[in-house]
C-alpha cells in the first residue's frame, strides 16, 4: 500500500508545496528521530559506562575493534542502496508509481542480501589472519567469527530503515534501530553481567541478538508501508539508473565507514588496545552533540529529494538555512560543556579514561564544525551529485589515513583526535563550497548571530563559574555548572528573540502537547 500522496498528474496541477510545510515536516521528522537518537545514545552511554567498568579499557578495546570490523564489512555489502532508497522512494511515492517502488525495493533488498552473505563468509574465513597479522592479538579471532554471523542482518536493516524514511515515515526506523536494538542490547548486557559475568565475547553476543531482533522489526514495519507480498513481475526495475546513483554513494560510504572506523584500527595497530577503549568513550560522549544534527539531516533528505524533483530551489534554500541554524544552535551549549569540563565527564567512566580529556576536547571542535555546516552533505546526495560525494569521501579518507599514520605514533589519542578535526573541517568546507557553486545556496543568514551571541555570553559566565569552583569541582559542582550553562544559553536565546520558523515549530509542538493532555 502506497502512502496517500498525489499522482504525478495531480502533482503537476496542484500548487507547489508551501515552504512552511517543508520546514514543519523536517522539524517533525527530525524531532521523532532526535527522540530515538536520544534514547539510543542514552542507552549507548549506559552500555559504554557498564562495559568500561566491567571490562576495562583492554577488553573494551577488543570489543570496539570487532564492532568496527563488522560495520566496515556490512558497508561492503550495502552497494550504496540505502541512499538510493532515500533518493528514489519519495520520488516514486509522490508519483504513485507502485511498479517503480516495488522495483526499487527489489533491487535494494535483493542485491544487499546477496552481497552480505559473501561479506559475512569472508569475515568468518579471514578472522584468523586479520587478528594475528594486523592486530597481533589472537583473542580477536573468535570475536570476529561471532560478529560475522550478523553482517547480513546489519546490512539489510539499513536498507529497511532507509526505505521507511523514503516514505517520510520516520517513526518505524526509530522504533527498530534507535529504541528496540539498544534497549535489547542493554538488557542482555545487564542480565549477562548479573548471571554469568561479562567479557568481550558475551558483549558481542548481546549486540548480535539485538541486531537480529531489530531486523525483523524493521521488516515488519516496511511491510506495513508497502506490502512485499506481491508478484515479482509487477515491478519496474530501473537497475541501471539506481546503480549509477548508488555506486558512487557506495564507494563514498565505504570510504567514509572505513575512515570512521580506521582510527580504532590504527590505534590498535600503532598504539595500544587500551587507547582504543579510551578513544571509543571520548567519541561516544561527543556523539551526544551530533544527535539532533543527524536527526534533522535524515528527516530532511527525502524532502530535499522531492523539492529538487519539483524544481523548488527557493524552498530548498529556505529549508537548508533553517535546519542548519537549528543544528548549530542546539549543539553549541553541549560543545561548551565538553570544552570546559572534559575531565569530570570522562571520570564517570573510571580513572583510566581521564587521560583522554584533550582528545575529547578536540573531537568536540570537530563535531561543532560538522553540525555548524548543516545538511550540505544531504543536499549533494539527494540532488544526485554522487560523484562529488565520492570525491569528498576520498579526500576525507586520504587525510584521515595519512594524518593518523603520521600523528598516532607520536601523540596517540591526541593525534587521532587532531586527524579527525582536520578531516571534518576540510570535508565540510568542500561541501559548503560545492552546494554554493551548484545552487548558489548558503546555509547562513543573519539569524545565526543570535546563537553566536548566546554562546559567547554563556562561555563568559561558565569560565567565571569554573574559576570560582575550580578547587572544589566535584560531581555536584559539575552538575550545577551544566545547569547554569544551559539556563544562561536558553535565556539569552529567548531574550534575543525567536525567528518565524522557530515560533512556527514551537507553536506546532505546543498544539501537539496540549492535544495530548487530558481535558
């Protein structure tokens, strides 16, 4: 069943989608995904805390190296097809082209399933040489073999989630990937820790069972959006067009995934396994600042695709500016908290992790750069400029690999963090420039002055507070400082005034909350 959208003929005879509707749709979808990300990252934070306490940095390092290998292997099987689902499903859905939708889903699911089986088998067979020749640690062999069994589930879950988002229904992917998977993983880790004790192998079993459960949940929800019980011949498969789009995305995504996980691998190979565990915790903390950014990017992608297909570039530009301001505004206070209090944050995980304070601060700068440039990457993807995406990924990967090899042997964790900051800065400047050259669009306007003023004001207050309590900074002092930072920042934003888009979104949220309350 296709969602109720206008046919191609009806779409051409109706008025263009109103800009306010696009922004509201992005805000609604972003809010749903943000809630899911909030739950997911909250669960991951608890999982990271438990694993850091129960496993120690050495066992945690082994676990994260194995998970990095799993995500890289799953990306090998993706062929860029999740991005193709996000690109073509909203277009075919707006045209009520069921044959095109069914063909797109066949290509995405079928090719991913076939390739993921070979990728899973390859990881299982190569577990011993990878563990012993690359990491010189035979303890990784059984861990890699365990995780190889869920590669197909990982890869296909991404296709199912992307397809449901392509229908502009964000809650299904959130329920499967952001809520069910981390919740099940957390429950299993707690049960294992209480009953038989926890080690790296058991932690990976918990992860695997959670992934498999999420796979079936996502499959069920996709079937509700578009019935998969229909004749295969009822499809129109534009395989050539989809692969021409997805292959550059695939190469780019493969490079990005490998680049994102290469630091864990290089830290394990060039430094110590313990440093991998510390870096993983620092990276996990900074993910909190990326939650809304990733949420709004995911929610905006199908809207950008549809607007581009309709030729509504002005509306696309307004969406571009509005969501970029939101991601920057919401990330800035979190950045200030990490910038001023890295040691107290890391001490929560144990004394062995406090040494990552400098790396944590540098990674916070990298996140600020990424969130401050908004959805420029999604604009390039959803307008079909996948060759540029691949070029950007190659540049990022080259910088990441080269800088890590150069810096990690000398500076360890700090070197890896510096490499991440430089790579993030370069790729986001490239994306901004490319979007401007192609569409003459910039994500910034005068409304960005408000969060900048609020951030500077909050920084001044926070620095003064830190100087006052520096000699007696404990958990209570840290919590008070965080509350003050958030209150000063929010208060300054309100005093400076909200934009039309901000008031519109908040009014809609207020209506939803009011309608949900008992009368």
